[in-house]
């Protein structure tokens, strides 16, 4: 009498890594470069709710404005998921994954940048756009982009 049929192991495929795009910019120009990238994404048909923007230095003006109404209101907009969401690197761990993540390396400590880039990479489903100094970004991500 034969024993139970051995099950064939199924191949497990890891999700594809997001495409990585670098937009060279100074720390002072990184936020403007990120804004231009978001505009191009929206003009090309991306839904606003598919985009997360992370800043490593000064907060994006939208985030600062929305936070003036309190953390609960700010995060409820994130949870609604129907508009571009802007987060400071220190709060980005709380943000959910989105198909596109744009990072503005607009200053901040080296530690903030070192933590923000891998986190942004893990949050990006299809595309990670990083605006900043290419040497700094390459050294943190460990890849040539």
C-alpha cells in the first residue's frame, strides 16, 4: 500500500523590488525636485492616493499645515488614502506602503537619511524616487542608482 503522496514544494517568489530612480538635487533643491516628480506622476495618470512623499529635513509645507490641526486629523488623511501624503522621515515608519514613494533628501541628520532611505524602499510598491545628492544616496542604499 503506497504512502501518502508527497506534496511538491511550491516556488515562493519574492515581490519584485521597486524600480529606483534618482533625481540629483542639492539639499536645498530636493523638495522642489520631489514636487516636480509628484506633478509628473499625477500628470502621467498616477492617482494621488498612490503617492507617499517623505522628507529627511524640514517638513513639507503641506505636512506642517495639516499637523497644525492635530495628529489625529493628519493621520486620518493618511488612512483615507485618497491624496498624496507627506510625512517627515521620523514619522514615515507609521505610513503604509504605497505604489510610489518619493523621498526628498532635503537635509536632516545623516542618521535620519540612513534610516529614511531603506524604510522608503520597503514602503514603495513599484517605484522609489529619491531626490538628493547621488553620492549620499548611493552610500546609504549601497547600490548605484
